[in-house]
C-alpha cells in the first residue's frame, strides 16, 4: 500500500449503525464502508442514541469495530426540563427566528455530547479529515468548529426554518470543505449565505440489487390489485399526512401502500384503500418497489432522496410532490418521473400509468439508467477521495 493511501478519517454523526435506515446516517455509513474497502483507516464518533425523537442513551458507551470501522459511542446529556426548548422550537417551527440566546437554548436542550467534543479536541491532529453530517445537530454545529481546519460538512440541507437560524450560519462557511448531494442542495446553500470556497457536489452511491421478486411481496401481504407505494417515516415533515389527505380525495382504483417507521394513522374510512405494511427488510422493500405501479414521494425536504433512486433501480416510475426541488430536478434530468400537487393531478398521473403500461415501463427504465449513470459508488468515492487528498495536500 502506498504512503498516499495511509489515511485516517473520522465521521461524526448523531446516530450510526446498520439498523439506521435512510437519511444522512445511511449515507455516512455507506461512505465509511466504501473508504474502508479502499484501505482508509476509518472511525465513527457518535452518540448512544437510536431514537431521533428522544435522543435517549439506549446503547452503552463503547469502542467496537464493526465491518472494519471503529465505532466509538458517547453518552448524550439531556436537558432536565425541556419546557423552554419546546416553546422555542414551536416558535422556530412557526417560522420565527428567535434571539440568539433562545436558539442556543433550543440547540443545547435537544442533546449535548460533551465526551465526543472532548475526544475531538484531544485527537484532532491524528485525523486527516473529520466528516460531519447532517448539519442540524449539536454534533455538527458545536463540534465542527473544534476541527474546522480539517472538517468536511455533508449538510444534507433542506429549505426549512432551521437552516436559516443564526446558530447554523457557520456550518457551511467555516469548514475546510462541504459536500453536497445534489445540484439544488448546492444552489440552496448559496442562496442562504456564504459557503466555504472548497465545496463540491459529490452525490451519493446506490447499491444495485441483484434480484427483485414483486410476486413474493404481493403474496406475502395479500395485495393483488395495482398500488402506489410510499416508503419512509410516516410524519408531517416527510409529507405523509398530506399524501393521505390528497389520496382520500381521489377515486383511484388503486391502493396506497406505505412502509416505514412511525404510526401511519390510517383513518377508518380509508382502511382497505391505504395499507400499512410496517417496517420492511431490505429485500422486502425492493420487492415492494418492483411490485408498485409507481413510487410516490410526498416530501418537500429532500437533499437527495434515496427511496426515489431505489424505485428507479427497480424500474418503476416516480410521482413527486410539486415544490420538492431536488426530486423534481431528478425527475426532469432522468425522464423517470412527474410531479403532482392536487388530487386531480395525482389521479391523472396514476390513471395514465395504469392505461399505458409501455409508458410506465419506459419511465422506470429511464430512471434506472439515470441512477446507473450518475450514482454508482465507485464514481462517488473517486470524488470523495480526490477532495480528501486535496485537503491533505493543502494542509502541508
């Protein structure tokens, strides 16, 4: 192994593990595993939390090697009383920008991980780069400045109220480098304020399943008729209640199947039309995607959207919510999807796909070609390595 490849990097993420499905944490894990395969020494500094709502310490403090990655967990310190934090959060969620003191109160009350911060201070000179994701949490906003000269931030940025807070401004301007997952995310960052000069759009890689068994999914869950599919957290921030409401105002002869974490909260009047299959394994999810008439992405807050890419790899078209800039961008570039914003538009798209199976197949195949051309891990890891090598060279 050449001297150039003897590199040591750390990732800092609020959660980490194979059980964390989707989101920034999944991208972090995939990149970390990819760098291990390329002979990098990789550590992950994370918390003991699993639940992204409570941030409770469900796992013990530990240092263990998993799949070639040294995973170090540090306990969270949670606020004794979060009443003021909840009040401030309510004001932020309503679109208000509170005072800087109140913003700091909100950020610190969510969780703090002082042991992780102290470890970075002690060991920062031993890492060639420290990669933080996503932008929003204490593990990035507070810990990143301690190693700013070798920090890389992968913000997974959304056009949401939190991104405009004063306590977030330094996250994009201070680190040595910033990695974006899509062109619209890059453009959004520049509209928000200063971005460090060394930044790039790296995208994200996708694992390509070897086989799909749509009939197995149908038989396993007793679904014989055509259906639209949503996979993800069933919560307002991901657009799930909005989609259920929209779907309820159609008379589509298809079902809406949903899978993922959280309570689907299907109204009694929609039971039988909206089917909750709960958490799926990776194979079950792939089979469900291949069995669907189309994948529906109701979320406005996407920086990349892995589930959209997974649908296209299964050669199924995508129906995207209007206003979801990133997903609409992918659909326009690929020709693999179209957007909707009303019950009539949703019904019209679905009915056309039902009536024209050749069109549905063509859209899905265009989407698959788009993913294979743009989002394969070897290409993405080449971009990441090039930036890491550049940071190391510039630090000499």
